[in-house]
């Protein structure tokens, strides 16, 4: 008896028919990815604002005042103190994140130094920040640096060096644009693996898998049936995410979304077979639940969803390449943000196909009948 | 061994199943003719379910041979001609009765018309016509058992394996199950079932008494009780167990 699409399709229909009566799972499939996108999208894309800052301006000239007026008012909530000691005391007791001190003779010294590079005088803007929060401290320094650069340029003394920022890809791209392709892969991989894992533990414990294995249905038809169902579900999740991300977050889609769907479907096939494989190691649903951290955490941390794989320490980086979603995230980002085609992402596609093939064969083996 | 319609429905030769040092089935020789209702009778742990699972190809024997409808047990070509009702309810609880029956019908290659015809007839038999569109999770344990039986009968198998079909079933339903098994025998269907209820074995044309994976007696219920000189099968089993076996009567 050869592979039968009819039998396989019967299994696919079984998955969808089950969902008709299982609103919780349908809710999970629809709501979880959207919720992830909203929570992470909003949380990560937010800029640092309203940082309590105390400024001590001891400069008698105009330059410190100009720099202060050029400080980003959204980032810093500025108030003034008349001495460095008072300002630092505010940082020490937690009332402010940073104290910015302009020394006496600041304008005079800066102008003298601009005329004569060898001039020795205090031209340092003192920043005394609470670096217990590195993000906030870095933002204060960036704001001061930007204001300083802008003020110098207003005085008509441009730096002889400038940076010409003309992006090859990603013109106007913000964090949410970078993040959406990642969350698509994350949601599909995580939910599909978990739902298949739990479904198959259920199949094993309830006896339905035995009934199926005693019937004419082949193991490959069972796996293919599930893969087709979750491939379609994955594509629906991806569509939903793309629609909401476009309407709400106004994300940039440069490439062909259909190619993104193919990647998602391929990742769903990998996830289904991984879920089936893992189910063979769990005797009860309670045991299956113990696998969740092993599915979620490596994907969350190492697949390049929030930060690029290149930002992961080199000792851990090989692990990233062992995680299928890493390839899906990279491929989807390339398609959506760079507008790349199949010819440009073939390495990721081949890697995903390789994972799919290995996991499919192993999952079919794990279901195999005793003989025949 | 080539498929041969003249061969027994089920035949095992020196069939063995071991789990480590434990022998679940110990050199079992069985011959079940076509059209028989054969009961594998024995206490819990005597090897009944293991035998049925080996015959269905669900577990691999450690030794010996097993043939079903003339082919190796577990051969995929035999699967469409056999039916299997596991000990567990083995239904999709999140599907309706109709969806469960449709799924198993489609898997056995039945057309939509055939599925609907057989489903209507079986639902009438198990008296669950008005529950057709209810999800299985809303059915009582007895109802689920009936649906499980219907799913294994839907495709009209020649040979039916029923693993403890009457466990957890109320007396009224047990009686109706047995009347249906009798009807199947009249239609020429071979039924191989396991049970530990000695009192219901008289429905079988032949029974095999099992103890510790060994067949300690085989024959019709009357042959067994007469040969031991007791009134009931339970007494016969206890007497044979005390003697330590006796392969064939």
C-alpha cells in the first residue's frame, strides 16, 4: 500500500474538526502571537524618556546655555542645582539619574581651544550618572553628546569629518519592523511544537494512536496529515500577524509576503515533527509540560528574535545554528525587510528543509508499527 | 508465507514476548478458524492484551511466528480486513460521534456514502442515533464504549480483535454487546476477544485459558468444564492453575 493523500487528509481534517469544539486552543493560536507582538513590540520599541536630571551650570558664557537648550526634553526631565555636591546628592539618594555639570569658564575655554588646540583649560561637561541602569545612563550620555554636536555646529564650526548614512536596506526601519518577522517564527515554532506534542501525548495515552496504527493508515500519512494542518494554521497566524502589524504598527514590508508564508509553513512542518518526536519521550501530559522550557527558552534567547545572532557570545553561537527558528527568523527578515527572493535565502531554506527531513524521518520512525 | 484464504484466521507458532526478564507470552500455539468467536480468557497480567497487540502488529514478538488472515501479523495489507477495539476508549474526545466515525471510515478507504450508510446502521444498533452530533467528551463511559465498538466495525472487517470489550460496561449493555457479537459470527466474521469475566465466556465458540503467558487449556467452554469435571469455567481455571497447566485438552 502506497502513501494515500486521502488518508493523510483525513488526519488533517481531524485536527481542524477538533478545533471546532476547542475554543481554548483556537484562542491560543490566534491570541498568543498577537499578544506576544503587542507586548514585546510596545515594550521593546519604547524610547527612554523622562529621565530625572539635575544640571549645574557654572558657565558665565552662552555655550552651556545653548547646549542645555538643545538637550532632548523628551528624554530628560531637567531641573537645576547651584552646586555639584547638591546635584550629586540627588543622584545618590535616588531622586535623579544623572547630574550634568558645566564648569566655570566653559564657554571661554571651549572657544579658546577651538582657536588653539594646545590650550589647556577645563572644557569637560561632567556627567555623574547612576549607572546601575546602563540603558538610562547610556541614554543620558547620548543626549548630552547630541546636544553638544548640534551646538558646535550652530556656532558654524562643522567637524571636518561627517558620516553619510544612506542605508542599503531598511530605510526607515524601526525596532518593531525588525521584531515582527522574529515573533512570527517564534509564535509558529512554539505553538506548533507544543500543540503537536500535547496532541500526540493525548493520542498515545487515549489509545487513538494504537487504533490508528492498527488501521491501514501509514505513519508517514499521520505525520503528513498533522504537518498539513499545522502548516495551514502557521500561515494563518502569519497572515494575522502581518495584517495587524501593518495596520497597527505600520511595519515596513519590502518583500513578497507569500515567500514569508512558505518559510512559516516549512517551519511548521519542522515543528510538527519535533513535537511528535518529543511526545515519544513523554508518557503523560504532565511530563510533556516539562519540555516547554526546553522549547521556549533556546528559541527565545538564541534564535535572533530580539537581538541578532551576531550579538550572541561566540561560545553559544553554534547553538543558534542548531535551532531551526534561527534560519526562519533570518530568512523572514531578509524577505520582509530586504525584499530578498528565493535565490537569496536558499541557504536558510535548505537548512529548514534539512531539519524538516531529519525530524520527519525520525518522527515517522517513532510511530512505526512492529512489522509489515 | 503467502496469503491463503484456506488458512486459519489467526495462527501462532511458539509465539513469545519478553520484557527484559519477564515473559509476557510464553511459546503460544494458537489456531483460530474463520468464523469463530474465540475468547482469550485469563486473569489480569496473563498476557491477553499482549497477544492481541502482537496480532495487530502493534508490538513486535520476541520469538515465534504469528499469522493473520494468511499473512504475517502486522502486515499492512491485512489491516483493511481487520478491526481493532483497544482496551481504552480510544476515541477523539474533542470530536463528535459522527466525526470520529467519519475519520475511521475515511482511513479505511470508505466512500462518504458508505460511511453514512454504515454509520446510520451502527448508531441505530448502539442506540446513540440522537448523540450523533455530540462531542465524545459529553458522553458517559458506557456510551463511549459503544461508539468505540462502532468505530471498529464501520468498515465491515472480516476479523475483529476486541480487547476487553465489556470492561466497565453495565450488564444490560454487556448483554447487547454479546448479542451483536453473536450476530457477527452468523455473518461469518471472526471475532477474537479478551476478557477476564469467566461467566461471559460461554458466548464464545472456543476459548483459550491463559495463565502467566501460557495457554493452559483450549476448547469449547463445555469441553473445558467437562474435562476438568467442574461446573463453571472459573472452577476449571482454578483447578487447572493448581495443577500447573496442561497444554491441550
